């Protein structure tokens, strides 16, 4: 039996709990594919599982939810993937490794013309943008929206995609002049620097007091309840993350008081729960990237062995766009 290198945690804690270990790698079983990673995506959900904000299903736990690579072996009964295929995935724990076995139902083939590094950088973030804009609240002609963390990995994709869908006014928030400038280059009509300005006041100014149709909020504690006050009557608040911490003391009656608002707490994995949904979401993402309507920014790369520093930089908001780990 061969071995491979993988990052695992044996307890929750800070970045220091992540260990690069030798792990056994068996031959792929029925329905499995063995892949060698070329690029691994870094996401806040990895931090949530490492810290204990999200409960680990077991220890030791392999971190990481997305990656891209090449098929190096297939298990019995697998006929839709072959050795040499370029593949990518999002949603299967344990991506922080050099090689791994993975159930074929998680995989999609990467089209020619999309580098594996780009695929590894965009699967989770890009399919998140896809379901948020196309299915949670369908953005189209005339939509006015607010997207928090506009200079983050999801935010940079969402700004471009929203404009491609015909959104009338795309407003973002970011935490520095540099991040504001970056977001403005990626589809946003207005970007509010929340380190200097009150985003609620600015949203009301931009919209002439009407508010936005939808707020996409992955920040959590620091943007609540002001995000609700940015909405028009019967607008929708989409809380899809909590990078600043969980939201507390939220009551349903608040939605009535602030204008019969809608609220949802979606997760990508409910939107790609079947192989058909996964393929449809991935195909929409590949199409919008290949058509040059959305470009993917890989702004930071770290060796897999430097994953602790990558987590520190992500948590301290030193990163922008997408971050890759290279095995």
C-alpha cells in the first residue's frame, strides 16, 4: 500500500493544529476515482471546521473542500472517468492532500482551455456565486443588489456574473482602498469601504432611499442587523457565511418589523446535492468563464506545507480574490 501527504487535524484550534502527515492510500474502491491534485482551493469553511465553529464529523479530520487534478486510477465499475482525465470537485472533505480517493459522484471533468489551477480556484466559490445569483435570488434585468466582501473569492466572481445577468446596480463592500479598487474592476458599480464609511448610509444614498432587492452576506455578526435595513420592502437577505462570527439574537419578528423581508441561510451543498445539480452548476460556471464574462483571480498561492500561514492570512483579511494551496 502506498502513502501520500495530507494535512489533518486531531483537535480543534488555531492554525497550529494542522499537521502535514503521511497517510495510507489504498487502491480506489468501486465507484471511486484516485486523483493527483494540481491545485487546492482555500475557503473560510476550512477555517470553520478547523476552529470548531462547524462540528467536525470525526478526528483526525482532513480539511479542504475543493481541488482540481488528474485521474491516476479508477475503481471497479467506473466507466465515465479514465486515467488522464482532468477533473475538479467541491464539497468532499479532505482536499488538503497530494493524492486521494474520491467518489466519482463528486467529480466533474474540466473542459479544455481551463487550466487546472483555475478550476481548483473556482469550483466552490464559482458554484456558490452560481446558486446565489441564479437560484437563491434570481438576478436579472433591473436587479439592485448588495454583496458584502466584494473583493473576496466569491465576491469577485459574483460582481462580474451579476452584471452579465443584467443587474442594474451592483453594490459591494470591502475593507480597504486596495480592495475597493479591485472590486470596482470586477463588475461593481459602487464599492463601499466599510473601514471608513457606514455602508447602510451609503446604500440608502446610492439607491435614493429605496434599498436593494437582495443582500448577499457572508460576513455575519459585523454586518447584522444593518444588512436588513439596506433592503427594500419584501427584499431578501441571503446569509451564506459568517466570517466575522455567528449572528446572535435574531428573531423572525424582525423581518416583519423591517418590511416583510425574506431571509434564507443557504449552503452550496444543498444546491449540488445530486450529480445532475452538480453538473448543471459546474457547466454554468465553466460557460461563463470560457465566454470571458467572468475572470478568475488567483491572488495568492502557498505550498501545502505552509497552510497554517495561509489560514492566518485569510482570517486576518490579508488576502483578496482566490487563494490556492499547491501540493
